[in-house]
C-alpha cells in the first residue's frame, strides 16, 4: 500500500537516497529543500527545520497534496567541526538547533496525525559519532547522541499507539558532508573501519526502509548501526 512519507533534507546525499528508496517501493514521498532546484519525482516543499513556522507550512502543504505523514525520516543535519577551545557558542547551538531541535520540531508535528491514525513510523538519522564521540565534533556528537535519548523516550511514549521510533546510526558515507574532509582525515577514518570503505547512501536507505516496513513492526527504540563495523560494541 502506498504511504505518505516525508524525508527532511531529501534533496541530496543520504536523504535523497532514502527518498528514492521509498518512491521505488511505490510510496508517495515528500522532501524538504532550502534553496536551488529540488530533484524531480517528489513533492518538494521548501522548509528550514530551524523555523517552526516553515515546518508548519510544509506539513500543511504535504497533508493537502499527499495526505498526513505516515512515515517520517528526520534526516536533515549539519556539521560545524571545531576543537572545543575554538568552538563558539554559535557553533554549538546551531548544530544542536538543526540536528536535535529540528528533529523535535518535525517529529512533534508528525505525531499529531500519527496519534489520530494510531499508527506511524519515525526514523531518526543519528551517527556513529553520537556513540563514539569525535575529536572536533563535540557539538555534532552531542546532537546525535541526543537523538538516541529522544527516540527511546518517544518509543516508550508512543508504543501503545502503534508508532515505532528508531534510529539509524551511519558510519562514514560518501556524500558532500564527508567530501569536505581532508585526505589525511579520510585515511585515519579508513584505518578504523573493518569493511575498509565508505558506505554508499543507498546502503543507509535500505535500513531506513526496513525500519519503516511491515516486517519491522516489532522493532522500536533500536539504534541500528550501518557503519562498516566502525562502532562495534556500542
Ligand atoms: P549533506 O550535507 O549531503 O546533506 C544535508 C541535508 O540536510 C541537505 O539536504 C540539507 O539541505 C539538509 N539540511 C541541513 N540543514 C537544514 C535545515 N536547517 N533545514 C532543512 N534542511 C537542512 O549530508 P548527508 O546526506 O551526508 O547527511 C544526512 C544526515 O546523515 C545528516 O543528519 C548527517 O548528520 C547524517 N550522517 C551523515 C554521515 C556521512 O558520513 N555523510 C554519517 C553519519 C550521519 P540543503 O540542501 O538545503 O542544505
């Protein structure tokens, strides 16, 4: 059955791969984008997730055009890496504001209709860094670890309403975000990844789609690593 899916940050990178995976399975897929031309084949809604009013408007448009969101993938995220010594308060708060509070905004708004429907699937995109930490990424790691506590609290709160809330924690994925790393940084990372390569965005998308599927109906509050073994044991 075709469901109404929303993927935040679905205009590129991992989000786009997730959006494509749902569309290929026959779902109706809305994506958010902030600027430029969004990719074709989706209901593209302009929305900055740091702005509650834009989130509200995006949901209204999606509800009107493809129905209430039944599957939400909170994927949009940013990095602003800096050693603590040089990390400004703005570096810290802007990352938390986007990655964690942004997820809160879109989840809260989706939850309304999911509660009414007594079903729903929520998947949050965290990171292996949220579990392992990362030098120069205190802001990012805090935001991504925060998503785990957020998801697990909601899994408890919403489970009796047939709403599952899970987290996917990717390792290093070949996208714009990691293309910004230096060769030296890439070499250090590769030495720690048992599978000795980056993930393709489609490999993250497959796990997200599974968590939103009927087969995953009994999985909630889980953190699924898709990290080539980098975070094993966490
Ligand atoms: P990209 O930098 O390629 O894409 C980020 C996406 O998030 C873009 O679509 C961007 O939109 C969107 N976005 C950022 N800020 C906002 C905002 N305020 N409002 C709405 N949309 C926003 O990143 P990836 O595809 O690599 O990452 C996607 C997710 O996966 C992120 O949460 C990231 O932290 C996580 N992740 C990535 C890993 C990797 O190795 N790449 C590893 C682990 C986790 P726009 O195009 O408008 O900028």
